[in-house]
C-alpha cells in the first residue's frame, strides 16, 4: 500500500466545500492499494460551447485526483502541490460522466509523478494525463533532506 494510512472514500469526499473540484461535481469513488479514482459529470459545468467535455475540466479532474493522491502519501509534515500537468485529449465526450484513475509513476522525497487515465461512461479512454507534484514542508515542518 502506498498511502500513509488507510483511508475511507467518505473522508476523502468530506473535505471543505466551495473549491474548484466540488464546483465541478468531482468526487472520489475508489481507493485501492496503489490507485485513487475520481468521477466528474459531463454537464453544463464541464462542457465547452460546442457541447463536449472541456479539456480544461479534464485537466482539473487529473490535477485534483493526483494532488489528493500525493497528499495521501505524504506524512502530516508535508504537502503535495501541482508542479506540472499535461493532458492528451483522445476523443470527445458529450454526456454522462468521466472517471479518472490515478496510479504512481514515481514517488520521491521531493516530487511525485502520477499517471492519470480518464475514461468515459462506456469505458473508452478519452484523456491521458501526467501530473508532477512538488512535495513541500508545511509551515513550521522540518525539511525531508
């Protein structure tokens, strides 16, 4: 298991409200020993003017699930913040939902790199993303060096 402790999905979804992820309807649906999954609806909040899923919404989903995953790995003295994100949009999605499955590529002391694959409601991959997260000491915490 890669997480710093056992987590329940309910506690991941019970975070403070009124941030970008909750405004877009993102919620966590599964946690395994080495993956974290989140769901986002494809609706008026996440579509672009042509009626398909906005690529930026997919990037928000990817950065959300990857950043949270890093913070579940870090101990309480450190936090993970997005450093770089990229995404390749493979096919349009018009409705339903998308599911992001996040797995680790690299987990170092200063950076984490995550592979995030996003699938539509039928299970077809519509986006692949990679997120690099910087691991920083929380205010007043000791460095990992």
